């Protein structure tokens, strides 16, 4: 028997519980994609509705009313008005937060008046109950004229009844209500009537939307002109009609609240949340607790991730040595090991940080504390053009910019989100740490100030603060250049505290990791292959002579095979295209105090900043096992062409500043591309960060030398 497929769209206010319902309906049968042009994830999935019907479900972006403001609200809007070219829905499931009925019913009533098949899901019944709110469902059903089902998506309660209601709606057992929620026709009788004679499938209410928004609809030019004429002929006034509509809707909703809902005395409503907020939003304690929470969060991402990251690196290095053993020696095994496997490992090492950060963020969001973080920091962040929600990405940026930039997705305002993405990589991430460590050890004396403050530690801290400071400055400046006009709303209503759900946490972790590996991973792979090619190939003649020289040297002195091989790698790198590139940028970086070897390291560091250490070790022929002390001694003794010391205080500081400010991370660029959906922003970011790095290093070197 062939099954009938119906398309079901989940709509509702943000945070009404759509995604939870979606997850509980589709379980593991879901796919995450992209809505064209906006950056919210497009989740689709299937679920059996009955023996004969399969439901194709889509989780649409949350919307407060049928008057869209943000781009993602437009997505939902177009689907609801049947104007989306790809997404069509047979049935709309409107998720309504029972603990916030008044506001949620506004959107719900608008959808009902579109005269589409609708099933209402009442979510958050448990919260409503805690608040002392009781909803009389049969009465609510009578008032709305559509089926209402209470569902607890977290416990999977009510899902069967919901499917039943969907099935009955699909088979026309529930009729679309004849009566409008409000008298839409009376809002603008003449233009509505005329429009409906042109567009037959419009209801009185959707006619109003055609009049207001037809420019955004996919209609042919003749129809567009006709609507334009109707508007003009009747002097149709958008704003007035809208205002009247909303007022009337709230009037009727008030009535419904009276007959179908019992609310407790407002005095009794001072529940757990308020008491907790007395502490967590306290003028002093609130900020102290916030600092502690952020510190713990940062530490967890930083420290917890280290273990799985080490395992991943160990796994890939074991795999590499095994592959080297089984594959025939030659460029192919080099490609597999140093190109492909290294690229894969470069992608996978980010996964622990991404998963841990998003696990923690989901915990904070689920519990309701995240909104408080925004609330507490909003004023401060706003002065530099950011938003309370930028705090999380910025702090996470101290661990790694990649997951941090992905977490900026929570910022609804496009301009603030973009600014956050642009400045997050200035936060000093953990990949800079090995570079700073070796440079500080090299040029900063191991002395104590006042016998107590280690100068080396102070320099390290100074670098971290400098990164943060620069991020705020850049954002303050850039906010004048980015021309995106979008109103940003301050959160007036804070959600109630809830127990976080582990399943949500797990899902967020898996989803984010998957998005990163598939989307950003591809770009990272391509760039690492390019970098591999640059550092393993060079002009044929030169490379061949290096090869033959060392092959014969090893034959002559088999006892010194190891040290000869290390030297060989150094020669290979020097003569490769990357080496040539490093040498050719020498004139440009000489004013910063660098020589060509540092130039090569700057280029290879693009794979990841910590590669600096490995490249230096290769160039100075330090074997893998004694990278630490020996490398430091060799760097210490390194000389410039004119015979002076290479790593003076001036060069060291200049180089630290360069690594602090420059955009030397292909993974970050890949993620920015994925998050902004264009190469424009990664390019701008690369240019502005490198420019700052160059200027700051130049100033530092010229002043100190
Ligand atoms: P969406 O924005 O509409 O997709 O809403 P989500 O599904 O992301 O839910 C928002 C928050 O409400 C999440 O923290 C959910 O865990 C939580 N939530 C969802 N359904 C329920 C429910 O029935 N009861 C309670 N107490 N919380 C819920
Ligand atoms: Mg959602």
C-alpha cells in the first residue's frame, strides 16, 4: 500500500518549544540544511502519522507575529503565505507556549485567519502549571475553532494525540473554521474585496498581507501592478490597518484568557525564578557570579578538550606512522600522510572544543541563565556595537575562535552578529599559547617584579588583555562602517529557570560537530592540501639536487642517518615553494625584525598558529624528540645576515604582537565563510587583522630595537 506524504510545518514564537517537538517527533530521522540567505539551520525530518500517512516535517524559524522583521522571520512568513518557491506545507502545527499564552496566541490567531489547516500544540504545560496557570483545552478549542493538543515534548507525552489530530485534519475531519478570529474584512473592506477577486485563494486576512507585502511575493508583473493599483485606488494605509488588527486581536485574546484560562493572583506568582534572580541579577553578586560562570566555562573548554584532543592527535600520528610503513616511499605516501591525514587531523582536533562549548552553551540556555548573561552585559557590549549575546563567543574565543564563531549564531541581530564574528579571532586563542611560550622564554627575562610578580607571566597576561582590548576597539570602529540596518531588541522578558535536558545538550553537541566537519572541514582540507603542496614541492632541479645530496650522504654515513634526515627536511623546506615565498617576503618583514626563516614560519602557520614551533624546529634541524630545550638554544643562537642576534627583545615582542593580531588560521576563515555564507567577510577579516598585526609589530620593533 502506498503511503500518503503530507508536509507539516512547525511554526510558533521563538522558544515556544518547536525544536523540542521536532526532535521528539523525528528522533534521529532528521537532516540539517540551510535556508537560502539566512543563517538559521533548516531542520527537516520524517515521522509516521498513521498507518497510511507519513509526515514530512520542517522546523521553521521562530516568529513573533505575521509581520516579519528579521530575515529568518521572512522565511516562515513566506511559507505561511504560500509564497516560498521550495517549501510548501499542507498543515501548520502552531506551537503555543502555555506559560505565555497571551503573546503566543497573537501569532496563532493570525495563522488561523490565513485559513490554512492548523493544529495547535500547547507546550510548556508543566511550566504553566508551576506558575499556577490552568488552561481549559476544550474551551480554547471552541474559541479558536481548531484542534488543540497539549504536548510535553521533553517527556514525549501527547505525541500520539497530536498525530491523531494531524491525521484528522489531513483527512478533512476537522474543517477550517468558517468564522474569522476577528472581523478582518472590516479592517479594509473595499481593497480586500477587490484583491480577492484577483487572487482567489486569498482569505480576507491574507488579502491584507498581499496588499502590504506583495512586492516580496512571487507574483507575475501583471498581478503586481494590479495589486499596486488596488492599493492606490483605495488609499490603503498599512500602518493603520495593522494597528487596528493587533488591537482587535488582543481584545479577543483577552476574552479568551477570561473564559478558557485561570491565572493565579499576580502576588502568588513570585516563584522560584524571582527569588533566584534576586541573587543572580544582583547589582554586585550578579556580576561576580557571572565572572565565575564565564571563567569556569572558559576553563572547561580549554582544559577538558585537551584530553580528547591529545587522543585525536595520537590516533592520527599512529595512523601516520603506520601508513608510512605500509605505503611505498615517495610523493604519494607524503601526500597521504602529510597532506590528507594531516588535514583530517587538523579538522578533527577542533571537534572536542566544539562539542564541549556547545554542550555547555546548551546547558546555560536550557537552564535560562544564558538570557541573564546577555541581560547583565548588554549595556557594556552595546557601547562598542556588540550585544549581550556576544559575551559567549568572545570568552570562548580565548580557547578557540572556531567554535566561538559558530556560537555567534545565537545573536539575532545581523550587524551585531557580524561584528562579533569579525573581532572574535582577536581574542588570544590556545593555539597562540605555544608560540607565546617559546618566544617569552626566549626574550623575556625570568625575573620577578617586587619579588612576587613573574615578568614572563605578566607579559603573557598583557598579551591576552591586549587581544581583548583590540577586539573591543575594532568593533567600536567597525560599527560605523557596516551598513546593516536592523533594529535590535532588548530582552524585556527573562525566561523562567528550568532543569536543562541532557538530550538537548547531546543533540546540540552532535549537530554542531557535524556541521563543522562537513561544511568548514571541506575548506580546511583544501587549504591544507595547498599548504602541503607548497612546502613539499619546489623548483624541480633544486629539489632533485637536495635529494641526491642527502641520499648519498646517508649512504656514506649510515650511523648519522637520523640527524642527516632532520637536516634534509630543513633543506627541503628551504627550497620548497613555501621556502621561496618566505624568502621573497623578507624585504616586507625586515622592518618588523624578521628574517626569511620567520617568513617561512609565518606562511606555514596559516595551517594553525602553533605550527610556528614545528617549522622553526625543522628549519633549525631540531629532531622531533628534543624540540623543547634544544630548539630554544638554537633559536637563542640564531643570527641575522648581518651577524646580530635574531631573537632580540624587539624581534620577540614584535613577533608576539604579530601572532596576537594576524589572521593566521585557515580553520577560522573557513568557519567565517560558512557562517556568513560569503568569502567577503573572511577576506575583510584577513586583510584588516594582518594590517593591524603589521603596523603594531612595526611600531614595536622600531621603538624597541
Ligand atoms: P524553539 O525556539 O521554539 O525551537 O524552542 P525549543 O524547542 O528550543 O525550546 C525552548 C526551551 O524550552 C528549551 O530549553 C527546551 O528544553 C524547553 N522546553 C521545550 N518544551 C518544554 C516543555 O514542555 N516544558 C518545559 N519545562 N520546557 C520545555
Ligand atoms: Mg528552534
